[in-house]
C-alpha cells in the first residue's frame, strides 16, 4: 500500500522530515509505504538542500489540504496563520494531521480537536514538545495509569543553549543566541524562545495531557531569560545552584482539588537536582505521579533531525492505523483528545516558592537589619544572606528565602525599595 503525505513547510524540520522519508533503508519498513506527494512552501525561489521531482513543490497550500489523494497532512509551517486554517481545512477534508506547531495547539487546540473529533481524524503532535524526546505519547499512554502531580521541564533548547554557554563558557547572551539560530534551534522570531513564550506553549500542552483538562494558554505565567546576567549565574554557582528556564505545571500544594500552578521563569536549580545537569540544546521533562514516583525524559529538544524523528513517528502511527484497516469514526482515546473542561489555575501571587534576590546597598551599619525587618513584616523568612562583593562603592547583598507566598514577597520588596540605604534591586529570581 502507498500512503500519501502532504508536507506543509520545508524549513529546518520539514527538510529533516523529508530526509527521513526519502531514505528509509535500515528504518521501520512502514516508511517504505509512505510517499511525500506534495510539499507546500512560501517561495519557490529558495535554494534547498534536497532536489524534488518537478511538480512536488508548490506554493498552493490549499491544493494540498484539499487533494483527495493525500491521506495525511504534515503541518510544519510554524506560527499561527496560515497554519491554523490549513489544519482546520485538512481536518474538514477528512485528513489526518501531524503537527510540530506548539503555538497553534496551545492557543487553538480546543477548536482543532473539536473539529478532529467531529471528522473522526487524528491530530498528532509528538514533535510539538521536547523535539526528539518522546513525551506526548508517554504522557497519554505509558503514564496513563498515574495521578500526575507535577511536570517540570526544560523545554526550550535555544534558551538552555544560551544559559549553558553563559554558564560554562562565559559567553555573551547575544552571541549565544546567534549561535543557536545558526544551529537551527531558534524560532523564526527568537523572542518566542528568549521571552519564554515557546516554553509556555509547551507547558500548556503538557499540563493539558498530564492533568486531563484544557488549559488556557494565557493563564501560563511567563518570564523569559533576558534579565539573567552573568553576575547572577556566578552568585548562583557560589550558592550551589545553576540557572535554568523551567516550565512548571503542578498541583497547588494547599488545595485538595486540582488547581494548578502553571509558570515559566528562570529558576535557580540546586546542582544536585536531575534538571541541573541538562545542558546545551537538550531538554528534559521530570514527571511525578502516583504510584510511579519520578521519571525523567531527556534528549535533544530542538533541531532538524531530532524534531523530524518525532514527526515521522506520528506519521507512522497513523499509517499503522490506516493499514490495519480498523480506522473508524470512533477514535482511539489514547491517541485523540476529548478534554471538555478548563483547568483552574492558581494566580502567581498565591503560589509558594523560594526566591533569590540581589540588592545594591550603601555599605553602612544596619543595612542587613533593615532588609531583614522589611521581609519579616510580611512573613518572608530568609534562608541565607550573603554579602560578597562591592560594585562601584555599593555593597552587593544576596538573599535566598525559605518557601514564601509570592504576594507577600512582592509586598516586602515594595517596602525594601523605599529604604534609604537600598540603591537598587538588580535581580529577583525564583528558586526550585
Ligand atoms: N525553538 C524551539 C527550541 C524549537 O529552541 O526549543 C523546538 O520547539
């Protein structure tokens, strides 16, 4: 049998996908039955590393999603439009869809899955989170017997690459970003990586799968890595931490019902924690559940080959279903999405976490006492206070708190800002 694929997009991941599908030797024999019949691109002028037979590449995306010969549409355009419209049109035409598009799924997953369920087709998305790491199918299937309590991940390869270069090679932020772009890790608009938006899309998807409800993308609290400086990386190192951009989804500890914390921010991670040693473009997702305990998924989180590996695995899953002739309008619930309700999310001010803060102060008696008093006024208990360096006549004081309510910590900082001896607060970061 031959199964025809319509590929939308021939960027980094599209090329990787075509390369696998055009070179099936030594891989799963199912690949021999899959043919890339049409490829939709924005421009025919671009030079590409693979030559395709005449007529395969077209700028007419609609012709691909409406072609009656095509069984599976593989959406690798990235961005919201025309990706969303093409996915919906493909579904409307009764085609199965494979996508790597976390932005579209995180924002429009509800309408896409409602349409897919009505049409009786699959929309698979293994490549949307964690690049080459299997995490979508494991969450939906292998870990399905568990009550998931937390999902904490390094889910953006570009920012992990930048932070690793800044930490281990003393690299400058912008140089490391340019390198990540050259290596094909970054989004077309790298602000999605640097400002944490890509990681927020991904944790919204993982939370929905892990906790079995829909997640409103805008309810993910999000801070990127622009404000992480080499000074804080060095202080974190002295205190026994590394700084990572973490995406966190977990059940709020103070509630019995399933109210979630959902947040993305740079975080001081203890060097002994399993996520601390995840370096470069690698991603890792630590899932905790009952009765499983902890399991960590680790591997290359971005790039052409790894992401294409996940895309092709989804294509193969659909082909296997089509081949076994048991595809009916009733979808396999372990591969489809039937969520109806939206998760409740804890406001960021109500979460309990630890903080790291760095202050530039006058070097006079009583400064640390004043700081301690302001924090004490709002039940913010300090775990450590260190004064290590001086910066242009000012003392540099770093504090790490115990677990505190974020709202109380913010109010305490507001009071600290009014203290005459405190000149500035260059950084405030959360601690895992
Ligand atoms: N820009 C993304 C990253 C690509 O750096 O992780 C994979 O989604």
